[in-house]
C-alpha cells in the first residue's frame, strides 16, 4: 500500500471514530487515536520506551468526554468538521 493510501486510511479511521461518537470536530487527537492502531507506529513508540497501549487508552478516555459531542438535535444532520490543524495533514 502506498504511503498516501496509508495516510488516507488513518485519516478516514479518525473521521469514522469522530462520526461514530457524534463528535463535533475531527481533531489531532482523533488522528493520534487512529495512528495508534498502526503496528509500525506502536513498534516505533515501543522502541523509544513509550507505552502505546497507555497512550491509546488515555486518548480514548479524553475523546470519551461528552464535551466533544454534537448537541442531540444536530447528530443526524451534521458530519464532524475537521479542525484547521487536521486539515493541514
């Protein structure tokens, strides 16, 4: 798979996560969550002494905060918007 396709897959996973959880925005944290599902990223983090499972759990907990959710009335009519930072990726 080409690098562009892999990046697109990671961004799509982040967007899906935000959509599935009724988030108002797709953020860098969503992208981090998605990156942590990639074996190569986890192996790199492990090689420098980091704990990808802990980071993923922390990220999931952060994104589980209800403040990220769209108001109930907008959930079926609005897709999450990408933040400016994510749009630059």
